């Protein structure tokens, strides 16, 4: 009920919260009674929407993802959102935005963590939290039950990469090979590109001393070009003279036009099988190599040679330096130990 206070009007509404408690909302400073009553009407309208609307966690996440994400992410990324919906339905069934508590959410997150890696738990929590914060903004709920959630789960599998001597073996073999899969392996090894970025190279992307990375090849779903993983993935990768010669010769020899990949498209399984064969043929120390091992090896060689994490992060197209540090934390620690020894030797040298 609008009340006059001195020379101005105050709006006042009594209401009942979700937990059954009665409260009053007040706002003053209105010049007229009509203005105060209009403010009361707006509050009632918003509070009714807040008090009445409720969603299951999966329904709200799906609604939020369709509204805010579907039109702005790649098809591959959208599949990940669909996986989150399935995980919420499986591990958090029956829970609603208004009834779930922080303790209950932590319990459900822990259940998910029992059979998933820490990175998977972190990803699920991050996506759920984004949708929850949107629900708060939309006045469906009042507090963030995901806040301060503890991330558990098994540790991430070790990053598989070649040491420097095996890197040179693989590089020296593939650089001379006429096998096109070997050239794909060589290019990925020497640039640190994601395999989808390598497969997406066209003739117009290749220059004398750099490659323009501006797209990928979607080998999983559409079988055509697709956007890069993120905005940071759009970048120039500078290449050495030998790699430049190989790619520019391939560019000249290719009869394909500028709008088609310069490499024939092979399945990831075929590329991984070739890597397995090469690891045995060249007596490499690790036989569990996969296409992403080439990217990891590229980063490890740069770290080994003293290139800064910032530069490596930009070259790999990571969205933040933190991503690079998290992936290569063991290598970075190892490099730090070596640097500390150098410092110690330098200071104690006679």
C-alpha cells in the first residue's frame, strides 16, 4: 500500500517467500501516489513470476542452453551441452532450482565424481553454474547453490608426448615421407595445431613463413569446414623454412581449389593407427600415441627450448594462459626445477 512520507510517496508490498516467511518490500522517493502504486504493481508482477516459476535442473539447463548458447556455438560444442543435459538427468534427477540446497548439490556432484575425471566434474559444475546464475538474473531463484562447490574426481590422465630425441626421430622420418598421412603428422607436429585445424588447411591459408588458422574440418559430424574451437584459435602460426617448403610445394602440386582442404581427409582412427605403426617402426619410447600427442609434443619441445608459456599459449590457440599451465603443469614444474638448478649454479660458480 502506497504511503506518504513527508513530501514524497513510499511503495510498500507484503509478500510470502518460498520458505513461507512473510516479508515487506519498500521503496521511497516517489513524487506522486500513482508512481508509488505503479512501482508496487511492477514488484508484484515480478515477485509472482519469481514465486510461481520453478524448473527441474535439466529442464532449466536445456532452456538456458537453447536460449543463450545454441546459435553461438559449433555443432561439436553443442553436442557437449546435450551431454550435460543427460548427465543432469542421470545424476541429479527430480531436483528443482528452488528446492535443491548447496549441500544436496555437492552430494550429487560427488556422485558424478565417483566415476568421472576431475576435469569432467569441473566442466559439469561450470556449465550448471552458468545456467544457475542466469536463473538468478531472471529472478527465478535468489541464491547460487553451486557457489563454493568442491570439485572432486579422478586425476586427469597423463599427457602423452615424445621426449626431444624421439621428437627428432619422428620429425626426420615424416619430413622425407611421401605418405600423405605422414605429412599430416609432420605438419601437426611442427605447428602444434589441433588435428581438425591441420585437416582444415586450404591453399590460401599457406604463406611463405606462416599458416593462417581460421577454420577446422569437422571430421566427426558434418564432414565439412567448421569454426575454430574459440576466438583465440584464429591465429597465425609461424613456420620454419623446411615446413614452409613442404607445404608450399604441396600447395603448388595440388590441383584442388582454394576452398578445399589441401590434405586428403583421413579418419582419426587411421591417423592414430599410423602413429602406432611409426612408434614401433622408429623404436619410440611411447607406443600409446594419438593425434593429440603431436600437439603435446610440440608444446613440450618449446618448453624444453625455453619458449615462454605466454607465447606457447598463443601459438596453440588456448583461450587463456591458465589453460596451457593446467595442461602442462608437470612439464612446467620440471622446467622450473632445471631453472632453479641453473640459478643455484650461477650464484655459486667460482
